[in-house]
C-alpha cells in the first residue's frame, strides 16, 4: 500500500505529471516540487504528533478513501485538459490542487502508520519477520515504480491514472473489511485476538507468581 497507491508517480516522476497537464516551464516545475516537499514535511510532522488521538482503522479508511477521491478527480481533470489541448489553465490548477489533496490523505495513513500498525497486529514471534517481509514488498514495488511508471506515462499519459484508481478502490475494500482496530489495546490484547498464546501464558505466569507470593507471606506470618 505504501508505494502502490499512486504516490510513485508524483514522488519520482512529478515532471512527467506536470508536463501531462501542460506545465512545461522548468522554473514553475521546480517551485511546485519544492512547495510539495515542504507541504509533505509539515503534514507528516502534524500527523506524527496527533496519531495517538485517532483510531488506526479510521485513519486508514480516511486515507485510502481520500486518495481514491483525489485520484478520480485528478484523472477526470487531466482527461478534459488534454481534450481541450491544455488551453484551460484552471484545469491544470485543479489537477495541482488534487495532487496536494492526495498527499494530505496519503500522509494521514500511509507514511509512518503502516510501520506502527504491523508491529501492533503481529504477535511477538512474527513481528520482525512480518516487518522484513513488508519492507521486501515495498522495495519490490519501488522497482516497479522506477521502471514501469515512466514507460506507461509516455505511452498512455493520463489513462495510466485509471490503473491507480482501480488499485485504490481495491485497497479501500481490503482496509474496510479486513483491518482490525488496535488503538486503545495493549500489544498482548491485540495478539490474543489473532490467537496468540502469549497473553494466556503471561496470565498463567502472573498467577503462579501471585501464588508464590501468597505462600511466602503465609510462611512469614507463621
């Protein structure tokens, strides 16, 4: 999700995206890129500061739904802009607005939250393996973004956005129906939901400690 949600287009090939909507001046492209980086930095810091006040599932759903909405509008405006031969500057500005909105929603749920979430839903014995597997998938998708995205943008231009609209729609369904809520629960309580025996063993151990403590107190009284 972190790299297959359409962010690879703007993160690595922003110039191609801007050219596709008629923004070809290099200085303006640089200004937009700089503003986007600063904007993302501020949003990420804000989200990291307030993440503990919101539920994980709510953030993921809002994130993916917002990205999907932004991408759909972005795609429609790009198509109309090309049909009008890039003469309507308001359409290009509309696409730029959707790009900023897209990253607002992306930063809410897919920047740092997945790394926190995966450590919460996996039992202790699988936590490191799960995180490594996630990073492996991320790196694999990065290769896809690096080699496939520019070729697709050159070949079919704005129509390539439809692919990510479909991907985001599938992600929204997956998040809505399969992502459990972990906010407000301890790691042991979340692990118990997934069938981990560690919490039960912990309770048994605590029970044994309590019995031993009671026995020691009883001996002291005698």
